C-alpha cells in the first residue's frame, strides 16, 4: 500500500492518465482521494466548507463516464441538487431528480436527493445495476433528527458492487463512522481530508455601530470581548447620565484586521428603547450617532448602518443568517432605501428574471412573492429560505453566484453545501429554535455557516460578524462557539412504518438485519466476535463444572438450599432497609440481641449477637457473628495468638456487667460485685477474627441491610470486657451462649420478632414479605445442608455454576435480535400494522400496505386510511390537495383558515 505522503509527492506517477484534468494544483487531500478512487476504493473526505470537496465528486463522475457506467450524486436538500445540476451540466451528461422536478433521468450521471435514491433502492429500480459510484454530499447531515435516518438506510441497502464517496464537514469521529460503513459494506473506506481553511477567517462582534475583533485565524482574542463589554457598560452608564441632562463620550473601539479605517464617533448619546422583541432580543441598541428624536437607533437603522459600513469597506457580498423565515423577509424589507447595484447589474438582473419567470403562467408571474422578490433583486438584495417557490429560490441562487446580489438574508439551509461563498457572513443571532426550544448554536453549525465567508482566490480573509443587539455574549460562550469541537456524527436511526412495509415487501433484507447494521448498533455489532469467543470459552468451562455434588448426608439438596438463599436475599433487598429504619426495630436492636446476619466477612448467613447498637454517630451496629464452616479460613487475629494492646486496661473480675438504658429488663447484676460503666471506646481493630470454645467468630460492623432476622432472644453480654478490655473469657462465654441457642432449637433459627406486635409494622405488603422471608429462613435451617461441614464447598460449586450460566445467558441475549435497541418499537409497530390491515399475521404486505409504501412524506397510515375510507371522494383535486397538505404542514401559524363548506365537511369527517 502506498503511503499518503508518497501519493501527494508522486501523484502524476501513480495516476498518469487522469479521467478529468483540473486547471489548478490539487490539494494533498484531493490527490489522496483521487488516487483511491482510481483504484476503485471507497473514500471519506472530511474538510471545511469551500475547501474543494466537490473536486472529488467531479472526478468520480468523470471516472464513471470513462468506464461507461453511471454515478449518482445525492444531497440532503433540493437547493444543493439544483446547484450541482447547473455546475455539472457543462462537464458531464447530467440528469436531475428531486421532489419538484425530473430532468433527463436517462443521463449517465444523476443528481438527486437522498430520499429519491432510497425509493429507488426499495423499489429495486433497474438503474441500480448500472451504478458504479454514489457520492454522498454533506454526510454530517446524518445528525439531523428528522432526516438523518435516510443516510443510514441508503448506505445499508446499497449493493456490494457500488463504491462510495462521502463528503463531509470536519467531524471528530470520522474514523468511527468510516469503520461502521466498512464493516457494513465489508470493504475498506479510506479517510482523508484537511482541517486547514482555504481562506482564514476573522470573527468580530458588532455592537452599537462598532466592530470588535474576537478571533483571528483561529486565535481567540479575549481583549476584543472585553472592549465590547466596556462599550456596553459605557453605553448603559450613558443612558442614566443622559436622563440627568449630562453627556458622555463615545464607546471605545477596536480596529478590524486588514486596513480598517477609523470611524468617526463620539458626541452626546442617549437611548430610546423601542420595547420591541426581535429575534429574542430587545431591539433598542443602535449606532453611535444621535437620531433626530435623540434616541438610539432601532434595529432597522442598525441593520442599515451595518450594511453601509460593509459596503464602504468593500466587504460585500454578505450573507446574513437569520434563523426564521419571517425574520429573513422582514430584514430584507427593512432595507427600503438601499440600492446596491449599478445600472449594468440592474439590467442583467432584469433580463435574467424576465427569462427565468417567463416559464410561469401569466397569472403566476404576478404572484406577490415573485413581484416582491424581483423588486429586492434589482436593488441587490436577496432572500433565501424554504418558504420561497422553487423557481424563486433557484433565481436567487444563480444571481448570487453571479455576484449581483450584494446582501442575502438566508436561513441556515443556504450553508448546507450551496457553493456560493461571500466576502462576509453575518449572524443575526447566535440562538436558534430547533423545533423544541431556543438554544445556542452548536460549534459545528456555526462553523458550517461561517465557512461561507471568504472567496478562494479573491479574498485574503473572510469576515464573520455576530450582531449583538443588546447583550454581549459571555467570553466562554463565544470561545466555545468559535473554537469548540464540531458535533460528533451520531445515529438518528429510527423505525418508520414506511421502512417496515418496504422491507417486508421486498424481502431482500429483514427488518432485524436493518436494525443490526444501523450506526446505532455499530458498537454492539463490533463486539460480536469477542462475545462469540467468550461464549465458546464459557461453555467449555461450564461443561467442566457440570459434575455431581459429593454429598455426605445422602441425596444432594444443595440446589434447593441455594435457591432459598437467593430468595432470602431478593426479599431482603426489598424490605430489610424499610424494617430496620423503623423506630421499633432500632429500639429492639440493643446490646445482647440475638440476630441472623448476612455479611461479606463470612461466606454464609450466620447467627450473631449485638455488642454495640447503632448510634447517632455510627449508623452501623457492632455484632459478633459465629462461623461454623470449617472450610472457611479466617485471618489470624485471635486473642490466643496475639494479645492486642489495650489502652487504659486494668485487671478486672471475670464477671459480667450490663446496663441497658433503653429497656429495664436489660439490667442485671455482675458476678464480681463491682459494676463498671465503659467509656464507649472500641479497642479492637474491626473486623476482628477469633476462635473461642472451638468455634470461629468475627466481630464487625453490620449495616441495616445486613440483618436477616432480629430474634426475640437476648443474651447477657458485657460490651466493656468484649470491646474495651478484649477479654478472652468474655468472648468464650458469649460464643458458648450463642452455640447454646442453636442446640436449644436444632435445625431452626431462633424465633424472630413479630412484625406487627414487636416491630410495629403497618404496611401489609412489607409484613407479608417479611413473613415470607422468615419462612424461607426456617426452611433453610431444616435443610440437611444446614450445618454440613461441606456446605460452603458445595455452595461455592453451585454458586459459580449459576454465575457462569447467567453470564452465558446474558451473552446469548446480547448477541440475539432481542437485544437490539429498537426491537420493542419494531414489535409494537408490527402490531399496529396488523391492526389497521396493512399486513397479515404472517407479515405479508396486503393491498393497504402496498398503498402506504407509495406515500413518502407525511403520515402514511393516516393518508392511507383516508384513501381507503373514501374521505376524498367528493372533493375537487385542489380541495383534496388542501386536505392532504395538513399531514405535512410545519409552519408555526396559529391563524385559523377560512374553509369552504366542502372542506369544512371533509375536516369534520
């Protein structure tokens, strides 16, 4: 394999016979991409806007023409498709297929929207067999919530013989995305691109009539933000001063890069607040000059001032990005007295518009939108958004590319691949409504739009201006916006009814396979080979563990015992914390109380006694717990082997003393006649293991979840001698008393406190679960495994075997279709389709389902039901279209339409 540096350095040797010659020197990433395309390999090109990615697409077209095959160029929006059709028509045999027009579909090179290509793939169009290359432009559009799924569908369904060229803005996870495509298509995807801009950018803030540089050639300048903040503070203070009849000086200014002339300012300034809310900002700010009314200029005046300033500096043409169609129209209309074109340009615009709009019918030529746009165009002002007629948008795009439109107000769709750079880009706001709420622009969105500034070969730098109407954004927000990392490519894959019906109809690809191959499931599918290895290894280990249990008491019952332990723990997780937090349980948990505990200090549930109850300073109780499992090896910390150092210890009698403050029945006398009250100091290091009366024990802290049973029995214990003096005799006596509890009731735990009478529980569910748990404990005590010397050994065998089975079961589930993220949604949608009669119980698509497959926009199921119920039968074609348009209407318009009687009846139905 040739190294990338070798390709760029000796490009002419590696590609001696190019399918298309270019009149300029190719960039390094362009050479690398063309080299791989010549070798019939798929490529992913990630570069900034206007960096020259289209060169790669052109070469794929030329190579397809050379090979007498076909190539398809797909884009996310019709605007890009229309422009590429115009750009490529002079070089190639090109056809155009969009939702609006179909031009020369028989051409060898087709330009279409991605949805059109998806429809062709679902329908198995004959053209697919002849395609050699598919070029996906603006691949980062895969992040679009509504339409991003289309890219994943098309990439997954493309036949193996088709090679892929992906063009995208710079994204941080391009290798991950290329890896997904490579694994899905089982071919290598070569990634190339550049992070260098062809034209460096200068970013500025526009506030109160002045420009402040905040970033030059990707170097952020905090002093520019500070200067703008100072101007804001000065302006705010001057407002208060002017009210008192005082005057103030002009705000400080910064010169903008590359020969910016000083602007005259100063003078007395006052402000007039308009109170209007425009674009989410209070529109009171204005230029530094004083208006006739003595107030600050309005937003309209500021916009006029900004355009005049850009015109004087030679910074036209400019694209002003507004994130609302209404805002674009109002801003353009506000420039009423502005005329930016020469006589020659006016003539060119008039001739071009007359020729373009001559295709319209006589009455359509007088549509208000057509008349209004022509008036704006003649003055060098343009508008571009989704609300315009297709022919109007195309006229605006072509005139802007010719350079006769000086100011273009546009929504962000204009930045999505339309190859029409300008000298300057202006952001009307850095906030947008994303369909749910107003939010800050993402760095990737800002970069995409700002990339339209700077014309390669014409401008040394591109100018990007952020208008600040009333408030200066915070420095951290601006820095993150301008220099932050672009958004990662993330899957927006989701199931739709149309997708399910099409896949069920064609049967070439199952819905489950589509889900598996989606970018959303990429990481799960990537882990499959390793999971298969783990499964084989685990099954081998499990076969070795499937040996008979060696029981010394007859027929093995360890499986039954293990199940009861699991049930006790499961029930304990639900109720134990609730019980132990009750007042009655806390009062019952006194020194000497016999308990049954489950602790990590010992392997099994064990009998114990409370030595020190919980307190306000320590929520855990200190408990002595027996260990009767001879197979468990305890740490050697016993008193007999190592006498602990006891602070302040003196010789004491061997008697017992205990005084319970909570219950008068706890008081009893000591055998040595000197009662002692302890200091409360614990002189043993917990956990503390020992052996007494031939039985192991451990002293440790137990939290509320560790108590399995609080018993009625109480023992006489001396916590002073146990925890402070660490007396061997005291431990021996306590252990003997615990052992005696077991002898009195063999094969049973001591009787538990009554949940209602003793623990004062009122919740019926908690009481029932508590009693159920105690029943399991008694059954465990009666099981022949209880107290068996080999209990721990056999328990571990069953436990390890069960853990391994669960692990293997989880692996099998993760590798199955049931683990797919959208499998529940798929099953629910199948039930809906069966309910409405689109498919039968065998998932065969019926007539109603085939009709729904043909509806590519709007709510396909609702539209199908309307057709099959003859809801449109009595309507004229125009009326039927009006009713159906409600299924795709998106504009935020709360005005109630005036309906004809027939439409009103149809709406009621």
